[in-house]
C-alpha cells in the first residue's frame, strides 16, 4: 500500500512539474486553434541570425529555437498566456526583465548553469497576440542582458516570420 502511495505522489509531482517545460508546453499547444508554432531546423538557424549583428552572435550558439504565437484579444486569453509564463518563471527560469501594463506583458527569463545562460524565454503579450520565443544553447549572460535592455528580442520576434518566409498562405482571387 505504501508503494502505491509513493508511486501516486511521484506521478502527481511529475504531471504538475512537467508542464513547466518548454517541450511539454510546445507539444500541448502547437495544434491549438489560431496558434502559429515554429521549431526552426538547425540548418535554418543561421538564416535567422541575419536579422541583426547582435542576433547573429546569439544565434551562432543556438541549438534549439522555437516560436509560438497565440491570440490574446480577450481577457481570458491574455490571463491564460500570462499564467503560462508565470508557471515557467515559478520553475527553474529566472526573470531578468519584466514589464507589466494591466494584462500586457513583456518578460525575459533565463535558465543558467554556472556562468553560462543555457535557455532564454521571451514572452510578449500586447492584448492582440501573445508570443513565446525560446532559445536553447550556450549564451553569454552579459550579451543576453544587453539584448533584453535594448529590446532586441522583441525586434527579433517581429522579424522572425518574414525572415523564414512562413506567412500563412492566402486564397487567390484570380
């Protein structure tokens, strides 16, 4: 009986704690309605670095790059996305920048190992759309701080879709 309780507790802990991982979040929401989800293949990461010289330096060490865009026009959608970001920063991520304006958010959070930043998560919610931009690699903490301070992650997010030429196909009226 004691073994069943321990296994149950472990399953509950794993189920609750695992949701705070980028992999689980991405997999759970990539098929949601009106969601854009991009996992940039390794061979295309170099192309993405052409957005700016600073981003070229950052992207050069990137092993995994993901982008998700969600609708956020309603209060419930904005709260849901804000709660998701709060879940990440309650876990192993450390917030290095946060700006709150009612339900609007701009957050940069990192995971570090010793003196190297291993993961970067950038979240923006403007009450029209919410975006998550995720980098995994080996990054210089001073460079990450400077990019966050200069709002270059936002510029990178804005330039990502056009750079990859992944606009949603339209219906031709010809």
